[in-house]
């Protein structure tokens, strides 16, 4: 059991038991079990109020430029995704996975994609709703947890676009299998992975390596930092290897820094953007393995 900001956090395998410890507010004390994704949703809402990079929707000028062919989107903090990764988007069904915030989906809509956005944070989804109303395009908006089976039928999408978010789920391989399931044959997955470097340094002094990997606060509660929510490191074996196991062919990738701090100053990458294509036999292989 650990105490942060007058809140007691008691960890179990997948949940936190939270009890107020403020005697002055005893009448407001509560005891409830929260899934770690609910903790992360609340954390991200705080970040958005502080101007978080991934929570600032595009303005009308950026939207108009995109309509005229001047556009870019990001999978990582600093670098733009190559336009060649997308091909022709007109008429394609595209899922923005954990991609709320009114940043990427509006751009894809200007390019003619039929867009769905899935996110677990209400503010992120509200931003997409407001931008779509302001600019007059259609988007399907779904609140769901990407750590659980995705609420779509098999082979629903041509493209899945997933900015930095796998660090907020404990298990990556089930998500990658779900992406393979909902993508059509030769469908494209664009996803951001991390290499663990963001978790190994002292929070106050990035020049000091103090933490071993993997980083998992559910298994080691001492790692929990209230301001960071519940985050997890993942090995490249889990991430890139998980893509291959799920039936994807990796067609391209690039690295990027986290955009701030010592690692950014020294140009040490923390993130990997990956483009992968689903092999045509994947879904039939999954069905055979379950038979």
C-alpha cells in the first residue's frame, strides 16, 4: 500500500483500491476498485488541461490547408509520418486507435477516408466531435478500452493508425492480434512503440540510470508516480516480435526522441514508428487455431 497526495493506493494484479486518507474530508472518503485504465483516463484529462501535445485539436486554418493538400500527421512527438505510408486514402475505412484529440482524424477526413476514432478518454473524444461539427465532416466516435477486445467485426478496416498509447496497456500482443483481426487482407497498421528508455532514469536527474526493465507498476507498486498514471515498458520482442506473430509484415519504421529533456538534447530515440501490412492468410490462420 502506498500513499500519494492524501490518497492510498493498494495494488492488485489489474486494479487499484483507492481510499482517501484526508481526515478533514472524512465525509468524502471512499473505497473503490479502479481498473488501471480508468486511472490513466483521469491522468490524461489532467494532462490535456495542461496543454498536452496529443490533446490539442487542430484549428480551422490547419484543416483548410489539409483540404488543399498541405498536411502532416505524427505518430511520434517530433517527426511527421511519410505520406508514402498512406497511399490513396479516398474511400478507405480508417480507424484512429487511441487517436482522439481532434488532430489526426480531421486530416484523414480531408483526404477522403471514412473515419472511426476509438479512445478511452472523454475529453479526447469530445475534441474530435467538436472539430467534426466545426468543419462539417462525418466521423464515428467510439469510447472503448484498447486493452480489451476491440468492438469491431473481422476485416472492418483498411488502415489502423495508433499514436503513442501502448505504454498505457500492460499487454501488447493481444492488441496486435486484435488489429490483425479487424484489418482487411493487406490492410495497413501504423503504430508507435517505445524502447523503454523513458523508464530507466531518475525522474529528477535523467543523467542517472536507476531503474531496471520491465517497468510495471502493477507488479511493483513502488514505481507508481501519480503524475504519470499507470505506464508500462515493453520489450522489442513483445512489440516487433508481436507484430510478426500476429501475422504482419513490417514494411518500414523510423525512430524519434520524446521531444524534451536530456534524451532529446542528445538525440537519443525513445519511440519507434512502424508501418506493417497484414498478410492475407492471417484471419484464416486464427480461425484454424481456434477450431
